[in-house]
């Protein structure tokens, strides 16, 4: 069929559908039709598979949504003769239309996400040259050394890639700061990082002035390098060894390809995940964007640069004048400019980096404020609707990503709307209870079904509402400021690797308490009025239930504001990596089960009895080669200290902490922790359990009930406790600096901590040396049993990531 006939058919069909949806129906018939649609959708969900079933399901749900929107616009607005109620009602309808717009756009973009096949593998001689940029501002040496060593260890021909540390914390401008203390810190940083880069074999680069923040730093890297492909890695985004092999082949297929973006995956929970204890069992918030949203955008050539874990073609960047720096989100802005010039992008849905998220609620809100303001800056300064060169669907893709950040405004309206009726009798919706059930209740059910159908494996029910509420209270100000002055926001680096050493209330907790109190009063007033006040109709019950949902959301947010202490020194990853533990002159084959930048847990095929007092606890750990994964030629050993031994049947599980890490040790750490990208994929897939609407609702209610209890308990504890000498949250780099000043290694445990860990290990004077007994026990098992690896036995329980 010719394209014009196809478009005409679609337009005629759409017009007929809208005409049918606008026909008047009785409330009873509307209810019956909506229930019929819900039943039909449920049946399709159960039995219809494939693209046809998916599109049919979404089409039926869309008809119910459209019918609801028509009813709201045509029948429920207060009369113009009542200007106050009409104005408030118009605000509520506007908020609902915004949600309808977001839903409609997401259905268009994500109805059939694109999942790409692996790229072709070229011969080493045919591969392009690569520059790997690691921009840095204030990250500590340990974080940078880990990322740089892993980047240097990427599986790629040695002569074809260069790793660059782009240091914006040691610029000439900072080294000449008028404040002598700041100038000395910048000079010391430059000296330390130059030495680190020399030890690791990577290139150090700084610049004269800190112009245009991260974009300026990256452009300085472009001016001083020549690689055909540029990789951008945030300082706390550590790449796995297969990063380039799994991505770079796409550039050979499409000469107009400017971007290959991969997902951001994280080793540590964000504040919501940590404080609600969901990190190990619930999909992370960003997985909805990276597992579905970016794949949907990719179908329309709309996937965009996310600032890290990405490859870009230098020729495309040169054509656009480098990385764009007008807004504070240089990543999306750069992709926006290059898409408008006819370049294409690709999204690879495979986690190939392991990063860090903000630990505290304050840092989390600060990060999201920057994202919000930057995306709105692009929309206001470079409107996608007016931008030449973009295809219509690309305009819609960018509009979707930018206008999403208006969500704080409708979220505030939805919180306040029921209170207007409860407190002031303002009737901003003209409807009775029967209509509310026939239209509103069925619309909510259908909306939940559609969201759960599309995103159920990566987003539990009502989690989006919680994240939006937690952010929305503070993003209102950020949104307003950028609308008033689009060029005013400035780039602020998000603090990472912050240590919370005890439970505390977030400094941002006050607004959450105030909103919870107001909603609680609203719940009490609505219950009282419905029960005792003459003339109050069942509409008060409906509005009261609406307010109750808001109260549950606010209660869950209080649980987020009650910040739990961190129980893990450094974020860890479950791996299954063969290694050798050298202890007391003996080499033991072990399997590293879980590892972090501070220590690891190993398993060995031997029973470890008590140790003799004379045995040393200090040794070294090194990797063994794996199938299809050669050992790094420059990897060395990691000095370790044994701090705990647990018998597990015929095996032993040992906890090791790392001592002073040398440059070679960082390469060994990269080999052990970041060799297998499948470790991160397996972790994510274990969390991607589909949560149905009923169980998801019950979980959300539990958060809403338990959150206030814990928050008020923290409040009482904070009020009763004396003021602490040090803040609860402090950067770990400060701890390392104090350690260095005290004359001990920055990454080593203190002597007191080491003694405490040694005291925890089993011991018995006069008993045979535990190491010799372990070797004898291992030898007694025989040859085949001795060579048995973890893959040949049932998967052991993993070391918990969080203990509370």
C-alpha cells in the first residue's frame, strides 16, 4: 500500500474511533464496558503472546483511557459561574492531561522496544583507535585508581587505545587559587594523580581554567588526543573488560553512527533502595529507563548520550564543535545536536560498567535537580519542536525526555486536590460516586495494568509515584528557577562515596514531616465528616480514599528520609572467579565469591580448623586465568589479611580485607572484579522479578505504615541524643587523608580494626597450625575432588550486601 494511503487509513480509523468514544452512554453501560475491557485485557495478558497480542492489549487499554479523558473534559469541570472552583478544577485537569500525555508518548515510544544483536567482531588490525576519557573533579585516589586500572585492562589491542585522566581538580586556575589552602590542595592533588597515572601507564591531562565544566574538560581531551572513537567514563564508573569488544563493532556497520550508549549499572543502592531495604530484591529505579526506555528510543533513532559508559565518533564531535556546553546536561545536549545533523545512535542493552550512586538523600536530590534543570534548559533554549534536522518521531522522543521533568507540578496538584474538598468543600470535580467508579476507578485499574504490563519486570507498582514524590518536593524550586532564568543553573558535581556511620534523619526530612502531618489531619477530618456530619455524601469517602493513598505515599517517603547506616565498607559484586591465595608460603586454589575495593569473600575446598597463634594472617591474592579470558599481563597480587573463617560442610568460607594497594594491586583487583560483565547482568536479572498489582500494592502499603514509625523513632533518638562531634556523613576521601596524615596506608584498615578482626577469627593455643591441617584435609579428598570448582556444585549463598 502506498504511504499516503496508509496514513489516510490511519487518520480515518482514528477519527472514527474518537467519534465512537464521544458517544453518550449511561453510567451503568460505561461501567459494564470498562469492566469488559479489563477482563479482555487480563485474558490477553495470560494467553496472547507476541507483538500482535501486545499491541491489542495496549489498544484496548488506550480506549478506556481516552474515554475517561473525554468524560473529564466534557462533563466534570465546575461551571464558569464559579471561578474559584473552576480555576482549581482546571489545574487538576491540566495535571491529568500531563499524565495522559506522558502515558501516550511512552506507549508510542515503548510499544515495541528494539533489542539489538551483538555487533560483528572485526580483526584486531581493522579495529579503530580509541581514546578513553575519565573526567575527574574531586574524586579520591582509590576511586580513580580502580577506574583507570580497569580501563587500562580493557580487552583491546594494546597499541590501539589510550586511557586519559582528565583532571579538573588540579587545573592551573585551582593551583593559583587566592585561598592558600585550596591552592595547596589542588597542587597536591595534581602531584598525586600525575604519579598515579605514571604508575598505571595512563595519560594525565589537566587545563588552564575550569571553563564549561565537564563539557569543557572533555573538549580539552579532544584537542589533545587523536583516537577515532572516544569513550567517556565517569570517574566512579568502572568498565568491565569486554566493554569495547561488545560495542565498537557497530561503528564499522554504520558510517553515520555517532553514539553507542550502554546502561548505567550500580554496585550500591540509592537512598530509597537502602532505606527501604530493596536493593537486593527490587529492580533499581534507573532500570526502567535503561532496560525499556532507551530500547524504545533506539527504535526511533532517539537514544541519547547519558554522560558515561558511551562511545562517540570523533568525526561527528568535530563536526558539531565538540561536546556541547550551553546547558548543564552536556550529554543529552550533545546527542541532540548530532541527531539534528543527521547522525545516528545505537543503544546496547548490556551492562558493561559498574558505577556508584549518591548515598545520601541530599546528594540524590542534588543530582536529580541538575538533571531536571539541564533537560529543561535544552527544551527552553533549543526547543525540539523548532529544531531543524530532526525527524518528527525524534522530536517526540526528545520532548518526552525533557517534559518528563515537569512531574513535580502535577504531583503537587494531586497531593493538594483532595484536601480542598476535605477542608474547604471545594467541588473541583463535578461527579457522583457512581460516575467516579465507572470512569475514574476503572481508568486507574487500566492504567495500572498497562504500566505493569510494559514495565512490570523493571518497576514495581507505585514505585514511580514514590520516587516522584520524594524528588518533587524539592524539584519544584529547581523547575521554577530554570523556567524563570534558563541560563542561570551551573554544573555541580554529585558527591559519591559518602559514608553514613549511623542511622539518622536526613537534613531534608522536615518537608516530608510537614506534608505527612497535613495529610494525616486531612484523613482524620474526612473520616469525621463522613461519619458524623449531616449531608455529607459518599463522595467524601471517595476523596478520603484518594487522600489516604497520598498519605501512604508520604509515609513511605518518611521511611526514605530516615536514613539507615551503611553496613558495608565498600560496594561489592558477586563473582565466581578462580584465584590463588598465598599464605604462610603455601599456594591455595580458591574461588572469589564476592569482592569489593576493600575486601572479598573466598571459598576453598578444605575444612579450616582452628589456627595456631604463630600463623600469620597476611598473604596475597591473585587471579587465575578463565576460559576465553586470558590473564592480564600486568596484573600483580593484592596484599590481604584473613579476618574470618567459617566452615561450610567440606569447604571453608574466608573473609579477606585488602591491605595497602599498589598500582599492580589495582590491576589485580580489576582482573578479579571486573573481568566478567556477566556478573552485573546476573545481579540485575536476579532482581527483575515481576511484581503483580496486588502484591505490589500490599508492599507499598507496608512501606507507608512502617516508614513513619521508623522516621519518628529516629526523630526521638535525634532529639534525645547529645550532639555528635562529627557529622554522620563524611566523604571517605577525608578518612583516607587523615589516615595518610597519621602515617598509615590510605586503603589499609587501622591497627585497632585489624586487631578486632583478628580477635574475631577462631584460635586455639597448642592446636596444630590451621593452614597445615587445611592442606592435609584438601589432599585427603583425592585428585578429582580437589579440582572441583564452584560451577560444579550448587550455588552457595551470597554474602549479604546490606545487613539492615
